[in-house]
């Protein structure tokens, strides 16, 4: 039996500041369908356009090109009053900020959508209290929002979104401001609403740990829908239109894992070290160990042949889609990583050039190298020295480290110590970062 989509998007484009110098195309030719009772996630890095996509579907973003349909009703061109009716009866919204009115009690916040549709006082308050009880905040109904924890406030916001019994619940980073326990509780509530009440859930998140909640995940990058992944199909229509993930056979587990993690076969005798490496690289930088190894190979080329020849190739490699031989990173993250690497390699080249001068010229002033390194460290780590004594302490520490009179631990200690104890007086985190940056310069200036 054919099932019509509850949400349909055709060739959606959204452009901010059209025709101006700061024009930005936020969404680019997006088409998709969402079916009744699905749990959908829009996933991607910050700034990729996923929230704009959600707001376009909900009718909150009205300056769009293309078509959006809710239950076969075209949203484009609807009057503001019609959009309001849509939100009163069809769509419930949950945001990262709870948007509860501070001067109203919890229960009065929840009944607000009922007031908009003219529900009777007794009925709407009874309905609100039932919802609050169901979601574990019934005892807080007569408190003000600021008397509740963040997790409790978000539960109240969920109740408010459900008070008019909408078919669709849209949530924009709903757990972004919550601790892990409260976040897990709210996500469980959303899953419960989907499983038990068959609410269609459309969730925006950049957190990959929540992707398993969804029937389908739409991956967004730079305003483009780059792929759709199916965790589990909800009806035959989805099964027939989207290729499902293969079921993993235990007997072929290693073979299948090797398709995603080729280097796992090098760890066949003990996979624990491999697992730990993958977990750490994902947690720290959101990449696989194989991705890091590939970037390392590109950096080796830059170190050997220089940045000018390899700059665009390196950036394009980070940005290019995986199927085209790249890493598929978001443009802004690709540029951020590339710029950081280029800055460091350029500084290494400057230090190397000074080393060459020192080796050729017996009258070379070693202070020039110290000043070069000092300027790089202060600018890179945004350190503003207040008194001349700090400048002298830093220059002496750099020179002593270059002459190998002190090790990296002593260098960090000098940066961390108070000025009255002959230190630089930096906080420990900045001292650690500066020390690491300096050690990379020392490592990089040696050509072999």
C-alpha cells in the first residue's frame, strides 16, 4: 500500500543577503520526503544549514525558493495567520533554548498553545497537568521556570509542544544545553513519543551519538543533502526508495569492519589497541585514525615540497567528497585545519631559514631567532604581555630551550609560574598549548 509523505520538499534553496557582497547560499537544491511516524535526523556540522532546513519545513523560514508541502498542502505563499494555524494544530516545536516565559508558572507556559485555539480553561489545565505528570515534572507545575533544572525545563517545553496533539514534532538541537543525564532523558522521551504515539519526529543535531535513534538520517554539508542513511525502515515506501544498511554477520564481522577501517587487519592479533586509537581520534578530533594517517601523508608532502605548490591540493583533499578521493570535511573545518597547518609549516620554514643564516654567518644575532619564535607564540595563542619583565622572561626561556639548557617541562613551568617567582604568569592551559607549539617548531626546523 502506497503511503503519502507527511513532509515533502522539492528543490529547496535558501539564500541570505541576496545580491549583496555578503550573500550566502545556505541551502542548495534540497529534495526529500518524510513519512508519517518516522524519526528523522538532520545531521551535520555547525553552520551546514540543517536548522535552516528545519525552519523552512516548519514555515518559520519564509524566504525560500522551491516547494515545501505538509500533508500535501503547499506552504509557500501561506499567510502568517495560516502559518500560525499550522503550528497550533499540526507542528510542535522544541528549541535548544527552552523559550519558557519566566513570569508564568510551568503549567501556564504549557497551556499557552491551548489558549490560542480557544480551549476551555478547565480542559486545558487538566490536559497540561496530565502531560507534566506523564513526563515527570507534574510536581513542578506551579513553580516558575527558573526554579527548575535545565532538563526539567526542556521536559516542560516538550509538554508545551504536545499540548495541541500535533502530528509532527520538530526539535532543533533540543539537548544542546543539557548535561548528559538530562540529554539522555529528553532523547528517550522523543523516542517514546515516536514509538508509542507514532509522532513524526524531525530532529536537528550535530552529535553523532544520537544517530541510532532515527529511522533515517539526512546528512547535510555546506547546505547540500549529501547522503541519506537508513537505520531501520518504517514502511515499504521507504524500503523501496532508499537502500538499507546491510545486516552484519558475526562470522564476517572483521571483513566488513575492514571496509570502513582498512588498517584493522594490521591489528589482527589484538584489536583492543586499534579500538582505543579509533575511539580517541574520534573523540578528540572527529576523525578516524586512517583519516589522520592520510592527512599526515599530505603534510609530509607540504614539508618536503613547500606550501605554495601544495596548498590548494591539500585544502581540496580535505574538502572533496569521500567518493571522489577526499575526506569530505565541511568547508569551514577544512579551511580551519588547512590554515592552522599552513601557519605552522610557514613558521617552521622561517625558523629553518634563520638556522641556515646562523650556520652561514658567524656574526648572526641569535636574538633574531628568539624574537621570531616569540612573536609566533604570542600571536598564535593570543597572549598579551603586560610588562617588559614578562618579555625578558619569555625570551630567556626560548633561548634556554633552543640551547637545550632546559627541557619542555621546565619551559612550561616557567610560563606557568607567577611573575613574582620569575615566571610568565600564564594559566596552565595556555602554558601547555604554547609549550606544545614551541616543541613543534623545534621538531620541524630539523630537516631530516
